[in-house]
């Protein structure tokens, strides 16, 4: 089946019909990580829809909205390779028919103001609002998001559950470069030197995982040591439980890091089990 490009609600509805829908929302600039999301989603619905929309409301003034890479033709090729049936590429007016100031927004609640939300206070309101709108337009049965943006994934799961949106949210493991760097559309902003240093971000997570059996403090110390050695000061490096609450000794946990390396702010995270030593003890 050849790919259909839908730009309006009517074109989208005509392209999807009554089929079950698997959906991968994106902002374009597709890389191998997105291709994995699309391949993961392919068998989950009769029709696979990918959206390409650089959402203005998740960028604060002074962030990279204008500069965000836009590579529509290459994105279409990647979508076709991954078996996408419909690319939904709406205009801003389709997504925000009443403008930005009067639009009803989704409040992300307390989870939206920690970690990424502390650094970017309006970001998750923009993300959840556009994802809710996309769900309303695409009407997916299942939607696939990357674990790389772990807080985003957690919030979207919570939104779908608490607002009874009836969309199954599936997380897909982070896809990495050979040296461990998590793939991201913003990696293109790294200079050659910064690209080498950037590998320390995922190396810090691996060091943390290796120290897991020794307890929470050892995890954070090991990860900090790797970042220090690379001259990287993280915005945050935290250990949480899988829902981003306090970690429990002896339980599954999540180690999350954000650090500016040159221009881009790099995010990464991983699952681990921490030994039975209390954090801070
Ligand atoms: O992860 C992204 O690319 C964006 O935040 C998303 C989910 C497509 C919403 O604009």
C-alpha cells in the first residue's frame, strides 16, 4: 500500500476509515529511533498512522522552535520504509483552530513540574495538549512513544488513564548510537568535540546500573563520577521509582539524567534494580 498524506481532519478520516489504528506521534526529523517506534507499532493496528507536527506550544520563547530540523521529504521515505500507511501532517490552524491564547489546555499536574518540567515549566502542558488533540483527530487504539523521553511517556500514560482517553500507551526502548548516545533529533546540534563528550551521558547511566547492587548512593556516585570526568554538569541526575516517585530499596528503579553538552540538552534514562540500601543512608 502506498503512503497517504493527510493534512486535514477530513483527509485523515477518509484515509483511516473504520480500521483499528496504531499511532506514532512525531515532530519529524525522523531518525532510527523513530523508525523503531514505527516498526514496533506496525503490527499493533490495521492502519499505522504517523503524525509529523512541530508543536509550537511545547517550546518556550527563546527555545529552538524556529530552528527545529524540518526534513519532510526524508521523513516520508523513512515512514514508507517502516510500513506507515498514513502520514498526518496538519497545519498549525488545524491543530489550534482558535489560536494559542484561547485554546483549552491539559494541566500535567505535579508530575509536570519536576525534572524536565522544572527546567521547562510550560513544556508538558504543550505536549499533553497536542497529544490529546492528536488522539482526538487520529482516534488511535494504541499509541507508541519512546522511553527516551521517559517523563513524557509517564505523563501521557497518566493522561490517557485519568482522562479516560481509551488509548493504550506502549513504551518502546531507547535506540542508541554505537557508543551508547541515545538517538535524538537534536543530536545534530552537537559539534564534533561535544559529540565525543556526549557519550559520557549514557556511560554514566551504565556505571549507575553496574553499581545498583551496592545501593542508591553508590548508583548516583558512580554516575556522577563519569559525568565529572567528562566535564559535564548535569541539570539533574536522579533515581526514582518507575512512576517517577521516590525509589524503594530493593525495588525496580529509574535513573534519569539531563545535561547540556554544548548547544543541546541531552536526556537519557534507564531501568535498574537498586540494592537494599536506603537513599541517603
Ligand atoms: O516526543 C515528541 O516528539 C513530541 O513531544 C510529541 C509527543 C510528538 C508531541 O509533540
